[in-house]
C-alpha cells in the first residue's frame, strides 16, 4: 500500500532534517569566524538549539514579531523585528560578507507566499555571506555564488535544502 505523506509525516521529516542539518552545519562552520543569522524565530526552538550548539557565536534573529517561549527570546541587540526584506537590507551594511551560517525557516503552506520569500532571499542573502558560508533553508533557493549541497545522513530529501557559498566569492 502506497500512502501519501500526511501533514504530520511532513512535519516530522522536516524537523528531523532540520535537526540533522543544523548539527552538521554547526560542525562545518566551527573553524570559521563570523556571525550566524536565524531567519524566523517562531517559538524559538531552533534559536535555542543554535545558541546551545554554538555558545560562542553571535546569533542574530529576524522575524516579524516575538511569539516565542519566554526563555528562548534573543537579546534585544540581536533581535531584528519587521519585514524580512527590510531587516535583511538594514543588516547588510553591518554584516555584509560576515555571515558564516544562515538558517532560513520562513516557508508557509501558501505557494504564492513562498515564491515571494524565495525572491527576497535570492536578492538579500548572497551579499551577507562570508566565503564558504553555509545556508540551510526549508525552501529550495537560488543563491548567486552558492551551490547546493547533498543532505547529511538522516535528512530526508526534499524536506531541507543546503547551500555553500564559494570560497572565492
């Protein structure tokens, strides 16, 4: 019997892939200097995971509003609130070429909205990235100067997407 994936199946596989990919990326960026960007705070679970795995990293978080678990709220000086297009544009002046890990968890269940998000990320992310930077996303992206990477073991295809900025960019 070949059953379709339920929404619960999809969520489970996405979270599993996210967990595996974040742990892999934390190891990959260990020798690099630079900052981490978390796009989409949500309830703060991924931010909590990143700050635990990367305790010495400066992690900046971007979202429209704060709606997270109280103990998962980033410090005010690392929290960028507002439209992601505008906040990433503002962050570029300060962090252009310094982001070694960018995690984008901005996908929705609306295909049209996802296309808008992908276009914003296509324009705003590449200038932020350091050479060799890693990008993780819940949406497939096209990023100038970055190439897709295979998923680490344990991550189901099509649930998460990895990219690496060229070292010579």
